[in-house]
């Protein structure tokens, strides 16, 4: 089992922040009795729980492997647990957005399918050892899935969110914009980091991914769950307003 280096400090910080976020979300939803609103809390709680386990495994060295690549002498450290985390947590984040927007099953299925394609092809880019060029090609394929996902997010899902009552549309727009901003940074960090062009050392790459993860998961969750009245509008008043969207 490979052992993490000095970057492990960021992994332990990520573990602690994700765990604290999960506990905070549990406290925020503890007295919620409405089944439809409970769905938001359940989905949002599982996001930092899964992320905390992923960060803990990486900090302990379990979620880390070393790959020998021909374009550098030293072995390349790959945190595979990060991709396992994203494979589960990013669809849950999209599900939160879809529930808030009152999206139909087709829209949800399309978003999740594109998201899984993005993560899987990104992981392939990470574990390829043939050449650095092949890694960049697969990164490009993963980015293509991401761009298609963004299109669905800002077109179809945003249109469905516009039919929602009260402050729901405003909250959706805030969370959508946050998601677009943070998720766009991920492929950039990958490209300049050790798994891509190696312009940034592993220490700072790990720090950048940790900040992005905490912001995209815990920050997103706080913005979503802090307003119980908005969630009430999304779950009580939404059905009639959203019905035409199918």
C-alpha cells in the first residue's frame, strides 16, 4: 500500500471538514418530518459522508496507488478513491438540483448518464500509462461529457426551475452557478496537475482538489438546506406549477 506524502495534511483537513458538514446537515434535518423535504436532507447528508470516507481512505494511504509511466522517472501517485467519491457524490449533487427544479425522470437520467460518462472517462485518462498524449485525449473526451452536462443544466433544467414558485428559482440559480463555477475548475486542476501536464506539484494539486470538494459539497449543502421555507415552496407548491414540464 502506497503512503501519502506531505499532501496528507490536506487530506486530513478534507476528512474533518466533510465529517463536520455531514454532522451539521444531520442536525439541520433532525426534526424534519415531511417525506418530500426529507429527501433533500437525505441526499445532501450522504454527499459529505461519502466524501469523508474517501478522504479518510486517501489520508490513510488506502485510496492511493502508484503507476509507473514512461515520461517520468518517479512513479505517478494516483488517488483513485477521489474518482470513487465523485462517481457517487456528483450524481447526488445533480439530484439535489433536479429535485429543486422539479425535473422529470428523463432530465435526471440524462444528467446522471452524462455525469457518469464524465467521471469514468476522466478516470481512464488518469490510469493510462501508454503516453501522456493519450491521457490528454481521454481528458478531452471527459471534458466533452462535461460540456454536454452543462448544456442540459443551463437549458432544460433551468427552464424547469423557472416554473417553480417563490424563491425556489433564485435558490436554484445560485446553486447552479456555484456548481458551474466549481465544476469547471476540476478539469483545469487535473490538466495542470501531476496527472496531466505536471505544471503543479502533487501537494498543491491535492490542496486545490480539497478546497473544490469542500466548497462543491459542504458549501453547496449549506446553501441548499439553510432556508427551510424555500424547501417548503419546492415541495408543497411546486407540483401544480411544475406539472406542465412533465
